[in-house]
C-alpha cells in the first residue's frame, strides 16, 4: 500500500517537478490537454496522439515548402499545351479547362466551332458517319491545292459557309461534341499536376518542420495529456503536422500559438474551439 501511494504521489508531482527543474534551468514548459467534442456527444480525450512543438507556425512551414515547388499559373499552363493557338486563346478567355464537361456545348458559339481547329474537327467527328442527315461534306481535294488553287479555295470557302449555316440552323448537332475532345482535354494533365504537387507538399512539409523548426514532441496519454518541459522562453506553435485527430464525426488538426516563460508551465487546452475541423471526405 505504501509503495502504491508513493507511486501515485510521484506521478502527481511530475508536472510540479518539471516546472521546478525548468525554473532552475531558466526554461519553461507547456502542459497540454487535448479533447474533441463529437456532434451531440461528450468531449473525448485525444489519446496516444503525437503533438509537435515548433518554433514556426506549421501553416507558414507549408507555405515555405510550397514556395520551393511553385506551380505554373493557369495561363502559363495553357501556354505550355500542345494545341492550336486558337484553342489556347479560347481556354484563357473562357476560364475553362475541362473540355469533356457535358455543358461544353452551351459555352460554344458557331464562331468558336468554326475558328478553333480542335472544335471544328470534334464537331465533324461527332456528326459524321451518317449520324446527322444533311451535314455538308467537303468537295475540295488536297490534289487541287497546288494544281488548281482557285478551285480548291472556292470549294473550301463554300464548304465552310455551308457548315456554318448548318450549325446555326441545327444547334442541337453541337450536343455531344465533348465526347470527341478527350484527347485534347487539358484538365487531365492539370489535375495530375495538382495532385502530384499536393502529395509532395504533404510529404515534405512535416519533414521540413521537424528538421528545421522542431523544439519538442510527445504523445498524449489516455487522458489526452502531455507535458513538454525544458523549453526556452519564447513563442512556439503546438501542431499536429497536418494529421487530424478523430473523435466520432469530428476530425481536428491544430496549429496553436503559445508563449513559454522561464520557470512557468503554460497550460494549453486544445479543443474544437482552437482546432481546424476537417471534413471527413477530405481528412488525410
């Protein structure tokens, strides 16, 4: 019985001893407790979860890492596409990247289809093979381009004029054009670039934080408590390095500023109030 009491006393005195030792060394401590309150439920301790004390906000660390791997702007990305100048100009003017959207036909005018080679070719493919009755067919031949250029140019202009009139008379023939634009759809490349960038940041930011800015780290006990002792006086951030703690339907991550003073233990309570609630669908 005496041994058990001694153990309990020793455990209860641990924070006090940490502060006493900190005072002697000119350092301070952070006495942290973390709890999450699920919807319509009682607060739950964040058990056996890793917390990190940084000398820089984790949000700023993420920005630092992002600055080392800057993505091109939308316009820069569009300029890099191996498509016609007309299509690049159209993408910039309309703020559209997904050419396979089912609403694309509503954004296209007759001029767009006639002037952008990729749209014109897609319209022709979408309505060829007898699918659309009355679709104008070209009469000019490539062999006449040099042998009889006047005839070639006249027949080409007649074909384009007839096609323009046909589109204006039959606007429903534009529907389904997006199905023929898969090969030149820039959104696939754009999304892949964004995913690769985000994955790289998710990997490098925690590494950078721990290599350059880590002051302490620890894991909470079953009561959601952890003590960070021996910290030099100054400003710190207690963070989860982008990892979310879970309780019921709530997913929280923290990046909380705290000031440490010499010889003092600063109590910090982490909860829904100072955490960032991450929707379950996008929680890491």
